[in-house]
């Protein structure tokens, strides 16, 4: 009977020490702080048909890809080479983004307004964003 009593007492002491360890404050250092950025899904704005026609066309991307942009409902459809088209919603007449935020395009850049920049996340597992610039190849 005595060993059972000692085992029960030891179990209660271990549980009490764990409870104290969970409520005691940990020292905070710069290495243990992480930052999480939470953003709301993009909210589409209305753009005119003229604005959509202005950004439509074929762009020669700096990495050799060809980007075809055509107007869509309140945004654009973009297709890179033979890949399936992506729907991008308008954030402004010059900025478009996919609903998940992984692809963003900014048009009407450069001295003549014919340049654009596209940024995208190549792998959802990595915290990386690739930026590609382009010039207008044809309308």
C-alpha cells in the first residue's frame, strides 16, 4: 500500500510542477519573436473598358516568357505561354492581383507607359516572391 501512496504523491507533484511551468513567464528575446502578416482578400474596384484595353496586349517578359493579357469582367485574364489563363481582379486601373494574392501585375510603367512588372510566389512553401519586368510586345 505504501508504494502505491508514494506513486500517487509523485504523480501529483509532477502535475503541479508542469502547471507551474506553463504559467511562469518565459524570457522574451528577439530570436523567439516571429511576425505574422494577415491581409484581407483583395477588394476589386471598378475599372473602365478603356482602362482594360490600355493594359491588354502581349508582353515580352524579361525571363523569355510571353504574357498575353486580355480584358475580363472587372479585371483581366493573363496567360503565360501555353499555361492556363489566370483571372486577376483590378485594385486600380494599373494594378491587378489574383484572389489568393500570389500573382500581381502593375501596368503603365516606364517613360512611355508600355512597361509592366509581374510578381509571383513560385512555391507556397517558401517565403519568396519573384519580380519580372516586361515591355509591350504588341497590342
